[in-house]
C-alpha cells in the first residue's frame, strides 16, 4: 500500500536546535536517498553559521526531500517537548539501556538520540504520544451494556485489511485519493486505538524559492483520525472532522469486528439531568480514587421555539455562588445541552477542564484522565446505559451488567 508523501520539512529553524554531531549522524542515515535526489550534504569543513544555513536550504529543497527523512524529522519534532521527554525516559526503564541520554543533551537532542538509537521503538512511542494528545471524541454505545474484556479477541490482520479496504473505497468515492488509507492498532490501557491515516482534499500552495522564483506546490495532505474501542464498556469513541467520516468508522468497525454495521448505533450515551436532579451531589467523587474535587464552572440552556433562545452561565463555582445568592443553581426550565467542569486530579492544585455535551460528546484535557472521568460519570448517573433485560444475565460468552453501584 502506498503512503502519503511529504514534500518538505517547513520548519528548518527547528534543525538549528541540534548540535552538529547529532545532525551529521542523522543526515548520514539518508545519504543514499539524498544522493539519488542530487541533494548534497553540508560540508563538514563549513563554519557553524554556514553549516546551519546549508541545512536550512537542504530542508527546503525545491524538488522535495526523501519521504522517510521528512517523516523522521516530523516525529522527532513531535517528541521534542516535556511530554515526549518523559515518555522517552520511561522507555529507559522498560527497555534497558537503549535510550541513555547525554547529560548535556537538550530535549530536542534527546529525541534525536532516541531516534538514532532505535528508530522503530521511537516511532512506536511517538505514535502513542500522538494518540494521547487527542482528547475530543464522539461516543457511540452498543445496543446492550456488555463487558467483553474477557472475550473480545484482538483484531486480526485479516480484519484490519477488510476495514482498510472498506475505508479506502469510501475515501476514493469522496475524492480523497487512491491507496492512501492505512490503519495502525495500539493497545493502550485496555482499549484498542485505531489510528486511521488517509488523504484529505487536494491542495495547491504557492511557494517562493531563492531568487524570487514563484512556483505552485500540488499535494494531498495527510489526515489522522482515531477510533477507540473499549471492550469493558463495549463502546467506541471517534475523533474525526466530519459526520460522514464518523459514520464510516462506526459502521466499518461494527461490520468487520461484530458482523453488524449498526452495532454501535446508540448515541444517547450521556445526560446532564443529574445536575438538576441531584445538585451539588452530582459532583460527588468520594468513590472515585484519583479525583479530589469537581466544580461546575459553566452550563448552557436552550428552549424550543422559533427564536432558538439560549443562555450560557459561567461562574468560578456555580453551586456555591447560587447558595450564597439563595437562588437555584440551574433554572427549572430549559434543556441542559452543555456543561463545563473543573476537575482536580489527586493533589494537583490546578484543575483540568472537562466538557460534556449530550448525547455523546466528551472533551478531556488529557487522554489519561478518561478512565477516572468516565467512572465518575457512570457512578453519578451522567451515563445512560441500556441493560440487557433486568439485572445481570449471561448470554454465551458475554455478561451483561448493571451500571456500577457505589461502594
């Protein structure tokens, strides 16, 4: 399967963050590919200013760079931050001395050194970091509340090939290119993350070369979408830009892994009714170890009718403010359509924002917060769960369960 091609690395200043020894070792890995494009490596005899200027010109080569080189630089740039450094240092403990960094290495140089040491492992860690940064998802539930943790088999290569073919046909029909779809599967925290890369709408960009010569660069951008399946909850969440893409992913995974395109057809995953029915008690976290406090900061109400009336109320603490003013925190009329919470994790004095918009949109500050936030939502009635009959029963290898009860 062909992959999307990057033409250039458009941030040549980033390469100036590396010492010449790092850059030299990195560029030498691609000497054959560069030579095939008649792109010369900067001469080792150049002084520092001339050397880095030559690197900048190389990065913006008119005829484009080797695809593998540009993808590597993009990955290294994506890991050259505090979060990336933390993940790389964690990898030292998991994989032994593979990533032993120099004491004077910068964050960018640590990322470069890790790539030079073990490119395959580095790209695996980078892929997981990319996934963890996506925090806005649409949720879809199955028709039955099931815990499939013990019975769901990992997706087979054959199933992934069928999913890829289905999506490829849909992207081709939407003029998103041919043979651009690629699916990677990562198992993270008991969930299966499907990273879906495909082509986007064709783009033309005007570029300016040395000497003022103007040209037009034609290319099809790459786009990364994400679908996450939770066997424990038997639901999916999707990060994608358009409704047709979300529908495509939802129907494809239902068809190829569960034999039913409409397997994940329940959008009524969330409700904000507990805020009105239980008030401050809806924010109780006494049974959610890892969350110390939750504060309601904002909510939105709408009313039916031709005028599309709505109101947004904000406060540092909606419930405490209402108590001091001796008024209702949330009016009795109107439909609650959105709520914004400040969630305090552990002993961190700085909260992270969580946005809930029924029926199925949840936004988190960080992916790693998902498990705790979803436990709180389920315990306090924010999640609507369909039961397979009354109580708990077993059907084949699937056990259907009631929502979690508070201990």
